[in-house]
C-alpha cells in the first residue's frame, strides 16, 4: 500500500509544471487523500486548496482550521503561518503553543482589509497604498523566494518568446501553484481587494531582487496586441501592475516613469499600482517605466500583473 507521504509527493508532482486538467484532478485527490490520512504537510497544502478554492468552494475559515491542524501535527511551515496570521510576527515554530487559542485570534476580515490608496497621477492612473503588506508578511515573502531566485526574463515582442535580456539584470522567483502558501495567497487576496479585481485576474506572482547595479530598463507591461492578440483574446490584457516594496534598507532603486517625470520609492509594505492601458483599454505609451538600480543594499519587490478580465480557461 502506498504511504501517505508517497501519495502526497505524487500529488505534488502532478500539480507542478503546467498540469493538464486530468493532472489537476488527480493531484488534488492524492493530496487530499494524504491529508485525510493525517500527513501534516498534506494538511498544510490542503489549507492552500481551501483558501484558493481549488477543487472546492473557496473557504478561508476551513483553510485556517487546516493550517492549525497541520501545525498541531508538526508542520513547521504551518506553525509559522498561524503565528504570523494571529500575531503578525515571523519566527520559527516554538516548543509549545495552544494552536486552538492562537487560531481563534485570527480575524480573516481584518486580514483582507486593504488600506486606502492615494493618487499620484490621474492619467495614466498611478496610486500608492501605504502598508498593503505587514512587516512579517514582507519578511515571509523574502524568505520564501530567496532559495528559488534565478535570472529574470522578459518577453520579446518581436519574437513572442521569453528569455534573459541585457535590459533586465535582476533576479526573480515565481510564486506558481507549487510555491504558493496561505500567507502569499492572503497578500494576493488583499491586493485584489485594493484594486477591485477578481482573484482569477491575477497572474502568477513574482518576488524580485535587485542587487547593487541591477536594473530593469524602461519598458511597458502591457501585451502588444499585434504579437499577443491570441493570448489577449483568451486571457485578457495585462491592464494593471502592482509592486509591493518588501524592504526599504537600500539606497536608490526608484521606479521611474520617464514620460511622466515621476519617480517613486515606497517604504517596506507599501504598494505602487498603475494602469498599463487607457480608459478604452488600449496600451498607454505613457506608462513606460524602469526599475532603477540600488546604489547600496538590496531591493526586494512583490510583483503582480493583473488582467482586465477572468481568463476563458
């Protein structure tokens, strides 16, 4: 008989690397089966299914309950996430804790609430949100991304292909389904609330790291309709960009809009959001922007592209 751990690992394998619909169903069933068998890591992964609505209705209370159960059964990641959600501090699992009491202190409504935004440009629309992510959430995202960093890539509008480019020298880590967790999904949920977008409109999230001298040359985030017309028809235009500053102990590193004469740098937890299209939904050339290099320290960002409609599939 296959052990719960083997079942869990097989399920994760099916859910990785652009799974088919059959892989999704099979992977979810295997992870759920391992969770039902009491495997702590599988219960922690099921918490993500529950808060995302993967293979079931979205239910954040069930997700928190599953996360607490996984913590009780020894999952260190679940324990750290419960502590963060309840007390907004990032630390390793303590030796003894009342998980039920800690869980009862978590207010999902409070965690979802996004701070008010401030407009710094009405056309094109550019806004800032103070404290979109907490210090503990920022640290969590940095720690989660750090082991997975690799050279960032760009889409080539001329060829339709992606790859390394001399204009983008920073590193990034994707938060695809295999690397998401409840904390990252909480930040995504709050971010979606801040811009009034349905969660399915959010693309795969990224964490970006810029070391001294690393930059992203001036570019646009919208998709070229001539090159990506098919994708736009299927998944929508990349209408909004959101950048959440995860730290502020660096110099330089502003986000610069050369066509607008605007240069911005937020504090840790602050978000910068801007539209990439005009009021008619067409690409707005004025939204050209650059990620300037830090002159000292490292700059960390949580980067989120948002489509203008829910994907067709």
